[in-house]
C-alpha cells in the first residue's frame, strides 16, 4: 500500500478497502482468505450512500423478525442508518440475537452473488429496551400482525414519532385508531411505503437472508398528509431510493398490488379443479401467465379504479389509483420488462422468475389449491375484502371481484360476501373498514 499522504484522497473507497484487505489477508491461512475477501470487498457494504441521510432520522427501530425484518437488519446499517430491532413475536429476539452474535451480523446473499453483513445496535423482545431511543419505526409485517404489534407498542409511542409500514396495505390507520385511540393516533405520523422494498427469503434463521431485489423506487403516503414529503425523505434515506408522494394514506390501502395479482391468478389456475379431483402440475405463477389470468387481474384492477373514481365524484379527493402494470412497470423500469400487456409484464419481469403456484401436492395424485397459503389467508381478508368493503361504502358494484371472492371463501371455509355485499360473519376477522366501524366516506378519508 502506498505511503503517499494523499492516498485516501486520491483513491476510491472500494480501492482503499481492497488494498487494506490485500494487506490483511497476506499472512492468513488460505482457508480464512476467501470468506474475508468476500466479506470485506463486497461493494454494497462500502459504497457511499447515494442519497444523503436525512436529519429527520435519529434512530430507526425495525419491528418484527420475519423475512423482510431480518433483511432490513442488514440493509439499514449498511446504508449508514443507526438502528435497533424489536422482535416481540415468540422466541425470535433470542434466535436472531444468537445468529447475529455468532457471525458478527446478519448476512444478506444478493441475487448477483455478492454477500453483505450488517448489524443493528440492539435487539430485544422488550419494546421498552429498544423503541424509546428511536424516532422512526419501520414495520415490514403481514397486516394481520398490526393489532397485536400496535397494542404492545402503545405505551412506548411518543409524540412526533414516524411509524412506517410496508407494503403499506391492510387498513393500517383503521387498526391504529382502534388500538391507539384518537389522541395518540393524532400525535404520531404514519406512513406507508409502497411496494415492499424487497423480494427476500430467510435461508438460515437469524443469520442469513437471500434477497432477490431491493427496489429503487417507492410511492409514499402519510397521515397527516402534510408530512408526506418528510416521509418520502425518510424512505429515500432508508432504502437509497427514489420516492414520490401518494395523495392520501387511503391510496396506499387501495393500491393495486398482491390482492390484484394473487387471487385472480390462482382462481384461473384452479378453474379446472373441483373438490375431489387434482391438477396435473404446479405451474410457474408468473412466467406461465396466460391471457385469462391477466384479463381477470385487469378486470379487478378496473373495478378498483372505478371505486376510486366514485370517491372522487363524491368527495373531490383524487386517490390516483393506477393500473398494476403501470405501477410495477415504473418500479421495475431498469429491468425493462415487456409492458405490452399485463400478461407480458409478469411473464418477462425478472423479479418474478421462479415462483410456483400456491398448490399442495397429493402423493401419486396431483395438485390441489392450498387454501391456507397467504395468497388466500392474506389476500382475501386483508386485500379483496378491503376493496369490497370500500366499494360497498360508496355504492360501487364489483362483479369480477365478487366471483373470485365467492370461489375463494368457499375453499377457505369462510363467509365474507353474502348476496353481493360484504356482510358475512367472517368480515369480523377481516381488515375490511366495516370491521373497524368505518362505514362512511368521511371516515374512510379520515375526516
Ligand atoms: N418477503 C417478501 O419477499 C415479500 C415481498 C412482497 C411483499 N411481502 C409482504 O410483506 C409483508 C412482510 O413479509 P415477510 O416475508 O417479511 O413476512 P413474514 O411472514 O416473514 O413475517 C412474519 C413476521 O411477522 C411477525 N408476526 C407475525 N405474526 C405476528 C403476530 N401475531 N404478532 C406479532 N408479530 C407477528 C413476526 O415477526 C414474524 O416473523 C407480508 O405482508 C408479505 O406478504 C413480502
């Protein structure tokens, strides 16, 4: 390595790291070298953040211990964000702490083959140990977890805290109002980050996550809406990304994403199936996309846009609900998917490669729908039920959505729709607005 005093000025950070590593590994036993070089030289760890960290962030608390939370435990520190982690669920805090301590951090394996290591400052099962010193909470959680998580967080929330959810659906503000009460609710800032920043899976619990994609563009909605720009800045810092504002938090709740994709595609795949018979194969969910599935997605998406049109007509509030192809085409622009149609988009976007359908194999017989898969258990009660509940409030008909919901609820043994209205007994366990006493347009718009 050079003795030149201007060395650090003249050389790039990756070059300096590379030289340091070369010096460091020179006298090491050979078996130690590949791991060290792999670890030290991966660009994502040392690349200078492109988006400067906003001073709005003092410290972030990652809430949860699932796939995305464990990936965030690596990525946020790698982006220079100070963070803690609250894992209140089961023994996750213990297992994640043990994993991270055993190897000095959470490892992320990226789809390009690189590996990064990142470490939160503190991990705890007790929110009191990790939440109060943070001013931004980030919750990459399935929406069914919101009530219990908010209940545990309630005593630790402070005025002015930013509470971010991603993917930002599931009627978060309705749950929050019920759990936190109006006064506390108004003292904090909620924001929704759309879409979920990662496609990822834990490959070794507490130690390693495989990340397929870290998205580079987000839309962010906030409550109160006046804080949207601040929440865009926070999101841009956290994920080193481009952000644009959503007009309303209700836009995030209604955004066309999983509930537009999954139920319609599964419905179509399972059209030949009847209880007691079997499908011959488990098709690729996206690459084998057909016109029928894409057409049904288009129909349900159009119904969603018509609901938003009705809201605009009645209230003057334009929620700007897009078509899913246009939204995801924007998110994955760099990937250059074929945007000719919904079918070509899903069939060609590399982020969607390799996923099979939510079917269960019955040995020696074939495949049947897995009604316990989250494509049903999340996307019906926490997805289509929400769209349908809003449609009922503004008096909009949704025949395509109804058809899919009738089929799915029969398989799930649930009752959401009755006579074309969301009045079944299981609405009480959905996240439809009606469950939270939200039955008017003014309530939907938080007025
Ligand atoms: N992982 C992905 O690639 C991906 C991509 C797009 C969207 N999403 C969506 O993002 C959300 C989070 O995804 P994920 O894969 O990290 O989810 P996950 O299933 O891995 O997360 C589950 C975690 O949520 C918490 N949790 C679950 N039930 C709880 C309860 N009752 N009380 C408290 N905490 C509870 C626990 O920490 C648990 O580990 C989901 O809605 C998912 O559909 C995920």
